[in-house]
């Protein structure tokens, strides 16, 4: 079981990013993994592939160029962020497999919360829901997908940090100031848009539990070394 805990809310992005890097830099083979649950102050973050032109109108919201993978996204109140500080070498898991694991956890968590049809979108990391699953779907657009969760990671010395963000009950208007994840016109929604009423704390606890389930299942599936 990986220890998970909430950081004081709301959390300053730059401070948490610095603490993640410091934790990862200082850890060794015996350092326990951690899950940090966070609700951030409003901030736009540009990943390593992020392009400034995808920020259309920041409206005074701070912009941070960071070291995670991916493009531009928004963090703010009403969104739970789970930073997974895990040793991938110890888990014997490759990066692509790890990203897939995180997406699986998000899909499983959304299903448990009552959101049906959550899925991946080829070539666009994260988790999406069909417009048909929204409480007020746009007319004639049932086949379209809206983004409800984003993810981005950084690997250093075989250890991952950053993680995933799930929109719970938030002011979604800041997403209109960017091309989310570099996609023009991509609609972004939250659990409330899907008719699900839950708090950030409730969703964070469930998300951390499902992350632990997935990590434990992966470790249990590893072959046991035998003495010769």
C-alpha cells in the first residue's frame, strides 16, 4: 500500500513542482513511493511539448513552463490532482505501460462514480467521455468526446513524478482560454457536467484507493524470483 495524503489546499503549483523534484532527486532504491493529492490555485502549465500559441487568452492566470510530458492544461479549484511519485524500475513497468495503467485507473474510477463510456482517444493521452454521457449534451453531437481528465509524467533515474488531474466540480471557463492539450476546440467537462455530485475530497480518496489497487495488482503479477 502506497501512502497517500493531501497537501494543504489550495496548493501553489511552483512549490509543489519543486517539492516533487526534490523528493525524486533525493530518493534511493529503498524510498517508499508516495501519492500526493492536490487542489491547485488557478494556473496554466505548459509541458515539454507545450507551445505558447496554444494559450489563447490567459486572463491574468499564471503560466508555468514545466518538465512534465504533454501540452498545455489548466489546474484550479474543483479539480483533484494525484501526483504519483513512484519507482518504475522497482515496479518493473515501462513508461507506455505506466501511462496506460493511469488511464485505466481513471476509467475505472469514473465508472465507479457513475460515468459510463469513459474512454481513451487515440494519439491524445487522457480520458474522455461521450457527449451523450453529459447531463446536458450538445444537440446532434452524441458521437463526440469531451475531455474530463488529463495526465502527464516526468521520468528521472527510473522514477516518475507528476501524474493525473480529474475535473470534479470547477469553473470550466479557463479551459476556453487555451487549446487543451494542443487541440483546438476540444471541449472540457467535469463530473458535475455528467450529473455526478461529489466533492474533491471524496473523489481524491477514491482515486488514491484505485491507484493503490492498480499498483498492488501490478506488483502481485510480477514473477517471483527463485533461488538456483
